[in-house]
C-alpha cells in the first residue's frame, strides 16, 4: 500500500508562513494534482513529501510508515523535475540506471528495469545516445523513465511538461496518463495549468495562499467551485461573478439563499433569450473560436462572458438579451465561500 497522508503540515520561511496547516489524503494508486498559482505553496508541499524540505510541524505518512525526518533515499519515492535534470555526460541508459546504481541494485535487475522503463516511454532506441542529441520531449521521457525504473511507492512530478511546446505537451499528457494508469503508481503532480489538472487528475487539490481550498474530482471542482477563487481560477474563460445588487432577482426566477451576496455562473450556462425579463448585455468583444463564439460585455457595471453558438449574428455594440440557466447558478457569501442553495 502506498497511500499518502499529510496531516496539519505547516512551513515557515524566515517568519513567513508558506503552508498553513495543510492536510491531504491520497489513496493508493491515485493520481492527485496540486493546482494553483505561483507562490501558493504547491511545490513546497511536494518538496516536503520528497524530503528535500523540512516541515515546521505536522505529520507525513506513506503507506503505514511515518516518514518525517527520513532522508529522501529512504522514502522509496521518485521525483521528476521541471528542468529534467538529465546528466549530459552520461548516456541515456546510464541516466535511467543512475538511481538504481546509487541504491546498489544487482546489475541484472538494473538492466531489466532500465529496458522496461525505456520501452514504456518509447525511447528504447535512444539508450546509447547522450542528452545533447535528444529533443526536449525526448529528454522529458528520459526523466520519467528514470523515475519509473526505481519502481517507487510514490511518484512526485513538479511541472514536468512546462518546458515543452503546446503540441508536444498535449501528446505527452496523453502518454503520461495512459502510462500511469498502466503502472498504477501513486502520483502527486504539481502544475499551474488547469487543463493538465482537469485531464490528468483523479482528484485535484486547489491551493491558494498556502492552503488547500478545495479537494475533489475534476468535474466537481469545475461544476461546484467551493470559493470564488476556485471558480475564477478554473475554467477558460472563468466563471462570471455578479453582485446581487447589480442584477434583478425576479429575472432569476428563484429567491437567493440566506447569506448570499453574489452569484456565479459559467459562460456556457448563460443562454440567449429575448423574453421581456432578460438581462441586457452591452456587447464589447466578439471572439470567433471555431465551434463557438465568446461574447464579452457589460451587464450593469460588471464585465460578463457568454459562450454562444458560432452561427449567432452578434456584433460589438449590440444589446444581447441573455438569461442564466437557473439550476447552474452557484451562490457565494461576502467572503467568497459557496452557500448551498
């Protein structure tokens, strides 16, 4: 078993609290993504799990073992870094074998593990080359193969695809998901890219200001953001937020729940509707995006985005009649926390 249990972990750097009593449970063989903007603490948490940083307080468990204070080499984890960390003076075979040799594994086991990892990452024909002879995508495959060759209990990945171009990232993302489903290795993956998080994760831990503000499946995080931060961070374009004072409650057809001061609605959950009590959006920008158009404009004093059919005739300056799909409304209090309707 290689489940991970993080309990009330805190971290301070020179009096600044970077992690604020973070607790996280990752099931055995689960793919967990730590998602959040730069500076939210996700990489610090990953490095604490790896043993590269020391927590100020809290408890860490991998399986049944408490790993606080254990050296990285004794935690049976493997880590893939953003910058690959592939040794240029070693062949690809020697790079993949590096951790196994440091662990003093038998040579026959090393060869077996290296060959298997290289085959999984489709780099078996590159084993006698040096990193300088490889593309960026191939070097990334080497870094992942080196981690998998260790047969770790836990795989930790710190923005491993961020240095690749868009098309290669798409390809590697699909390969990585398929590979980790095959190996069934418990994985924690750090990224600030919501598309990576949504497409890869079994569950996403959204971090903000050193805390986990929501931990759920990708669709739960998308459909039911726990805070206005989550709704604004996940989704492209993000969720719209309207102060209740700026909209007409009768047009919603329902009474806002007690304590609600704003509502959230995804752009695709707003429909064009010419009925008398519709909201009127003053169109400012129309973006043709192929299968749909993105229309942005002012609703009162608030900038609102609406996803419409690509064939809709709409132009800058139009008054577009719109209505929210009421079951898709999400309500938030003045502090930005979700209220159940």
